[in-house]
């Protein structure tokens, strides 16, 4: 509730020593956050940005988040940038990151200067039992069942291949249910942005392999790798 974290995917070719995989990469991250003071923030960070992150608030000038500068604080939201990792913390609730990373096998000429984003999401409270259960590709993992669910993965090892897996079996519905119309949109099939109550997903309906998790706090995130679409 009050937080939407969207990611832009782009087609990309991943060159290995003896393989080429046509897949997708995470290229940009967008946050829409309603602060405790009722302000609506739009935050953007791009893998190819040379300036840093951008924070927008209606009626005010855009703020550029520069590397190693003091964090921008707006009510309960803190935004900072260090070592090409943008951190967005919603006080007492969520710690979210988007970090610029080089393509795998970055020493190959075909991968030179290519960048992508690695994404991380950590709940700072008992999100598993929130009256408004989180959702989205990452958020739905906080469903209170203490189970990890593995979805479909590509297994083709040919010299050239195209990824096909779309997390089937590990997410509620299908991937297209999670698409949004614009970078800062909050509306999609399982949106919780304006909800006052919402139940978590029913993990028993997921067909992916289930693994019992430990009691340690888990960071939910993703690094775009050639084996996963």
C-alpha cells in the first residue's frame, strides 16, 4: 500500500564465451510513493544514467540524487545513491534498491560498456501479516507461508537461443497481469496501492516447486541472467 515499484525490461543479447542468449534485461526502475504527509513522489533510476537518480514532486523542482551526497528526505522516504546503487527506504516499511551492473562476461568485446540493473526489495516490518498483503512480481512472496516457490526456467544450452520462461508456476496469474501502462502507473491486476485490505496469494494454487524456508529475514530480488527471461 502507498508504494509501487516498477521495472522496465528491454530486449538484450547476452554473449557468453561460446553462446549467445537473446533475452531481456532490467533497464530502469520507477517508484511511485505516497508519503505519510500525503505527498506523491516519483523516483527514477536508469542503468545508463550519468547523473544519478531523479525525484519528482508535483509543484516542486526535480531533484537529482548524486553519488555520495546526503540522502534526500521527504517525510518518511529517504533516497540516496552510493556506488551506482540507488536506495529508496520507506521508513519502517520497505528498503528497495536498484544497482547498475555490467553484463555477465563483461570482458568480451560484444558486452563492452553494456549495463543492466540488479533489483532488491526487503521488508522492514512483518509484511507477511499486513492487513494489505503486498503483491506484484516481488511483493507477493510476502504471503506468510514460509515457502519459496521456483518457477519455470530456460534449460536450452544451444550455441544460440532465445529465452521463453516467464516465471510460470511461481507467480499468481501470468506475467502480462503485471504490466503497467506508464512508468509510474500504479494500476495492474493485483495492485495494492490504494487498497485498505487485501489477502495474500494462495500459494497452494501455484504449480512451481515449493521449498520450506528458514526463519532468517529474506531479501527478495533479481539479477537478470541469461537463463531467465
